[in-house]
């Protein structure tokens, strides 16, 4: 004959579920374009990892999109260099 199932109190249930919360993701900045990137991942914007190009991002785009992306990446590189120069001059 089966035994009755014991109910758990609300506090017991909540204590068990206390570890189910999601943690905030940590992001760093890409060295080349300055985009937010997860650590140990390839930058989805420029395709670089640890200072070298791993994925050719422009290869997948059409000719017009490729041209626009190249302009955008050049502007981002200029901004990143400008920020580096400003940080060096501040110190």
C-alpha cells in the first residue's frame, strides 16, 4: 500500500529554488572596434579574437553592405584610437 506524499512548506520550496536565479552576463570591449563582447569569444562585429582576424565578416555580405561595413569599421577604429590617445594623455 503506498504511503501519503508529504507536502513541503513554501519556505522549503523557495529555499530549494534560491539557486535558480540567472546571473548577469559580463562583457568586455573589443580591442579593434570597441564593441561589447563576451570574454573568450570572437567579436561578432569585426571577427577578431586576441588581436587577429579569425572570421571574415565581410565575406558573407553583399557588395553594397560590404562597402558600408568597411566605412563603419574604419570609423570605429578611428574612435578607438582616439580614445586610446586620450587615455594616454590623461595619465
